[in-house]
């Protein structure tokens, strides 16, 4: 396989605080010999664990970029032992466009792994992470929220893994993140996911869903800032005391947790996020768009639990995700 076309303007193995770019040559109409310049910071102090921290895997999710910009500005060499690699906007073209996917190639970063050094722009970025940044890391944190189309309870997430020792390490890091909710998450579409690719390299991986609607709140940004800091402390990189509060344990053990729409229409929510529901309870109604006098379609919970995520826009299309019900130990 060919070498990556991406080069870094910052060193990975030199002590200090280094701010720069991942430079990806990209010839385009307005810049024949141009490049994409993806911001990156590396803070290193001697030998020790490495944390790789990313935001905007999807470009319309902003808690990660805000929290990581703050960390990159304020983290000092004396604060840490080891190395912290910060990429606030993983899918940088999508982030600049305020869209889930890249406007250059329509690439969904979280569906193209392991990437391809000879592929599209999105595949080239994924390949660089897969073959350069992830291998040098011990713990990887990828901050998500719902973007424009989804809204979630603020949770950190780990996955069920075949290697139970690795799973236990991921769960411990998730609990250290200490979001208001801690989710053992079943992915409904894990083909090409960054999560899976990182876990396949045996790394400790923590993800999150911290809100949604294509914006941030003071609360969700503070959860991201606290969670990232706590994971760095947990990994033995940041020398400080963790900020720990209550976190409710959630689980999505099977496909019955998920509800999808079979209709186009106007959504009428009947329960809010964080509400407990019983099997058979109505979660939402979908009204027709083109006429009156017709009953709405009712969408019901297929199991008992807590409404942990929902479709965000007021209109829905057939095939869209509608809701996720999580099991709670409360």
C-alpha cells in the first residue's frame, strides 16, 4: 500500500506544545496546488501514555471542537506525563461546511475506515489516522453529539467486545469520563466505523453522544470538557484530581431498543428524552403532510426503558431513525 499523502507540520516525539496542521494536498478549481490544512496540537512531556482526542468526526457536531479548542489552548507541558494529540475537527471539510458529511466527496468519516491513501479526501484522512495516529495511541476519545438530525441524553459510550479485558478497560475509561449517563452501546451500523477500527487495534476507546440539533449548550460543552479531562487523568497522563458526579448506567442490548419510521410525515413527540416508558407505550405520532382528516401513525416502544435518543427535526422520512430505548439499572 502506498504511503499516506498527509504530512504533519508538528512533531510527535518532541517535548513541548506544538500547534500546526495535517497537510493533505488537494488540487481544486481555485487552488491547483492547494492543500487541506487540518488543525492539530501535540503536547508532550517525556515518555508515557498517549491520548488521541478528536471532535467533528461528523461536521455538524460541535461539543468536541469547542472542548478540544479549549484544551489545546490551555494544556501545558507541566500538566502532563506522556503525550496528548488533539484534532478538534476530524472531518475538517464537513466541519467547515457545517454538514455531517464532507462537501468535497460526500464522505461520512465514520463509515469509511480503514480508509485508503489513494482514495477520496475522506478516505485519505481516515487512512492517516488508522496507520499513523491510532497506532501511537493508548486511549482514544472521539466526541460525538446528535448533529442536526438527532438528539440524545448526554452519555459516554463503550461497546461490547470479544476481548473482555479490552472491553473492561474501555468501560472503565467510559465511567471515568463520567457523563450524566454511561451507555453500553449497540451500534446499529458499525461498517467502516472509526470506533470499530480503533478497537480492532486493541486500543481503549470512548465515544459519546452529548446532545444534538446541530448546536451546543453550556451544559453539553461542560460535560465534554470535564469528560476529556477525567479520561486523561484516568489514563495517567494528566496530573490532577478527577471531577466525579452521578452517572446513570444505560444499555442497548438488542435491536428492540431501536425504532425506525416506515412513513414520511410530521412528528408529534409524546414523551421527552429521559422519560421512562413501558413496552407498547406511544413514543410519537406521524401525521400526514398532504391532507387533513386522517389519523396519525403511532410508533410504540418495543421494550421497557428510558428514551435515550430521538429524531430531532419536525419532519421525518421513511427509513429514518425515530427513537432508542435504553435499559437502565435505576
